C-alpha cells in the first residue's frame, strides 16, 4: 500500500496505481503509437506497442474493477498518434473509454485535446490530490508522471534496476506504463530538488508484485 495525501493507493506490478476509495486506476506515460512514430521516421520497428499497452490496461481494469481511469499525460507519443491507431487498437480503446469514466490529462508529448472519448484537461483536483503530468514542488498532494522513475538497488554485491513508484509527503511520481518506454534513475539530476531525501519512499516493480525498497539501498546508474 502507498499512503499519500491522506489517501490509500494500491501499486500494481504493471505500473498502474489503484485508488480504492474512488475505484480509479491511475496510469502515466502510456506513449501509445511510439513505435509507429519511429517507423514513419525510417526505423524498422514492429508497431505492436500500442496493442500490448492497451491489453495490459484492459487486464488491470478488469482485475481491479476500476470505474475510472486517470491517464496522467503523454498517453500518446505524438499528437498525431490519435490518428494513426490501427483499427483494432482504436476499437479496443473505444470500448475501454465507454466502459469506464476516462480522463486524459495533457502531457508534453500530447498537449492537444482529441476526439477519442473521455474528458481532456490540463490538470485535475480530486479528493485533496492534484493530478497533472509534470512534477513540481510547492503543490501538496501532487500525483504526476513524466520522469519515468526507476530504482537501482544493490544487495550482496549484486544490483537490479526496475521502474518504480517514488514519493514523499507532498509528491508521488508513477512509473511509465507503456511497454516501449524507458526509465530514469531516481538518483539522477532530473529528480534533484523534487523530494525530501529524508522522507523519500520507493516501491519497485517486480514480475508479479511490487517491492518496498529502503532508500539506503538505492545506487546510481
């Protein structure tokens, strides 16, 4: 469990965060159509990331019984990604958006509103929390994405690096949910100044569960 801003959340191994009291699933950085975007630029990559990410999201909605989805920005890798969806991916997404209450929060990759259903907004305040794409200081109860956090831990001479949830008393950042996304170590300069290092908490994604990680175990790289 993650206790944040007076609320209780359930972190999932997929990188989603389930908000039980609101029956809401939070996901960040889906980056749908990322590989199709690369293919159009001449890189020969199979454009299957969108269908894989949507199937993962579909499973999480069913498993949690979520009635709402809050997508915290960069849901598409580029604005034009909303128009390049394969027919089957567009139909799958259409079914999901009708099935639950859906809110798309704008990110730096996909700032424009679109016509795929649901509600588009820049940020959202709900139950004492602020939902937006990019993290910043000075906003209590802020839940964000954007930085694709990962933790590298060292134990008994070995190390492991995995995407993670990271938070303190004021800010919670979700890992990237999309199957084709990269990650950034939480000890990298991009995270400098965002968290109180004495209160930072980390939960690392495993194959079937999420693991709490002591900040003393975190290493760079």
